[in-house]
C-alpha cells in the first residue's frame, strides 16, 4: 500500500477516534501538515521543457583553432525550462516600457498629482505606498496622461533637454531609464559561518541598471561599414519586432531576468498563488545540454557533422565561406523563429546571435566545476576589482551571424566582458523546473 494512502486511512481513523485521543485529530501519527493545496508546474509562455539528463560536456570534434578552452567532462543537469527563441526586440521592449511607466508613476506620485479616474468620480493615486516598501508600490490601474498640462510639467525631466533636441522634437530621454531591483546573495550567505541567523541584511543586494539597449553598437563594432540604418531603426521599429535584441550587456540581461521574475510572481501573489522559480540566464552546462537537443555526440544542434542539409541549404545564420553572408538567407540578424528547431524545439541555438550565459569564463573551468549543475558564477562589481579581471569575462555560446562555422558547434565557447554590449550578442532565459520531472505531476 502506498504511503500516501496509508496516511489518508490513518487520518480518517484518527478523526473518527478523536474522543479517545484527547483531542488529537491525527491519533499521534506523523501524517504531514494537512490542507495543503495541490500544485502543478505551469508551462511558462514561450518556453519549452528540457528534461533532466547527463551528457559529455565538451568538444565533439577537434579543436580547430587550438583554443584549449574546453575538455570533455560528464555532467548532470536538472530539468528546466528554456525560452524557445532568443529574446526579441518586442519582448525586451515590454520591459523597457514597464520601466518607463514606473518612473513616470513614481514622479507623478511623489509630486502629488491626482491619478486618472478608474470609475466615474473615483480617483486612484499613482503611488499606493510611498515610504514602505522600498521602492514604492505603484498603482498600475491609473493611466498616464503624458500630454495633460499638469502631468506633462512633472514628467518634463524624462525628456531630452532643449539643447539636445533634434528638429525640436520632444522625445523621451532613454538614457534615464533605470531599473532598480533587490535580491539575496545566497552564495555569500552560504559562506557566512552564522548563515545570517542573527542578521541577513549583509546579504541583501540592491542593483541599478540602465535598461535601454546601446543602439550604437551597429556602428561601433565595425570599421568602414555602413550600419547606420540599424542604429536608427533596429530596436524600436515594428519591422524588427521579431528580431533578437542586441546591444545588451550581461548585467542588463540579468536585470531583465529579475524584472521578468518579479513581473510573474507579483501576478501570482495577487491571485493568492504560489510563486515560481526565478527566470535567469542559463548556466553554460544547461545551454550546451539544451543546444544538443538530445543528440549527445553531434557537433551541431541539428545533428550530423555538416552545416548544410541534403539540398545544400545552410542550417543556421552565420558567416559562410569567405564573407558571403547572404548564402544562408540572412545578411545580419534574422527573425528569432528562423530555420528549423532542434530536438527540444529550440530555435537558433546555433547562429543568429551568440547568447550570454550565467558563468564567468575560465579556460580551465571544466576541471574544477562540480559535475552536478556546474555553475562558475561570479558577478564583478562596478568600480572595484573583485578578484581576477578574468571573472569579468562571461561565457557566450552559439555563434552569431558574423561568426565562422566553428562557433556554431554546441561545444564551442568564447567570452565577452560583462559590461560590454555587441551587435551580435543576445540572450534567452531559463527557469529551473519545480520538482524532479514533469511525469511526477501525472
């Protein structure tokens, strides 16, 4: 008989015999806390489930450029969800607009401006709680009236100053869009002998990060190359909504992940539901495992040792041959659902844009990282040298539209510095699965 069924029988018998057990409804038996709700892991929108597994992380083919940056090592990763595509411009714009509107609401609330009516003769303030919690709790029911005289005067500081205006256009100054978030540094807390038993405040972290992508990367990354059209239009124009966001640093990608987590969990809290695990950047081991799509020994996400299919068509967006960029169907980036997905249903795990991973880059990292959920995580703080400079290097994976075929291999690894942004680097999120495996919920 299953233990759960035995508990139910014991509980039923115990309740019936309450009179004989001095008021104890459990009959003195260990039956667990009662009236716990049933809970099932919801599939996050736009993500696919990656089952737990073990694989040989590292090169599937020879190290052509003699990088000596990876060795073969057997590792295990737990089940997780991963975005089916790279984060698109339009998805990232939702975050940017949320930050913009939260800043506007905070300015209006602190200035004492009345909110817009929700129902007839019913006004709602822009800030529901100004002093506590910190940051202030905003009222998202109220609509911002950007052109209303009183509100426009308060919000004027969000716009470019007169001397910076172009053709006298009144435009929002995106340089001022800053996201402020809080988190607990669990790794630091684990190293504390007291484990925060008396005071956990030393482990509470507050971060501020600018959110708007650096659109000038299209010009800055290349010498004597005409890329001004992408600088002008790529991020904000609807024509590029489904293209991968670029010009985002590792720190900005982390900020987006924290925002996405809070955005989801605030919704669940307001409905009285349980929260879910954080959205975050994938570890290097998770990224490679997902990229392989269940094909352990294949050098590419689609299988086989070749970058073309049987009809001679390229299977990813990269730099074919000697600079013939359009031979694979794209000159620069392409839409995030281009080409065929791999065995797990993930698009563009090779090519299009390279992707930030959570890990710091260390050439010999495989040698000392754990073999269960490897995670060489380190976040170097701004303005200080916390440990070796190398820890500011963050892993990027998957190759991009400007890379040669070697970097499309699932095992190829390289890096960029955490505060740098490029026209060929984007990202996608993962979320740890709640439980052992999906079949446990059946």
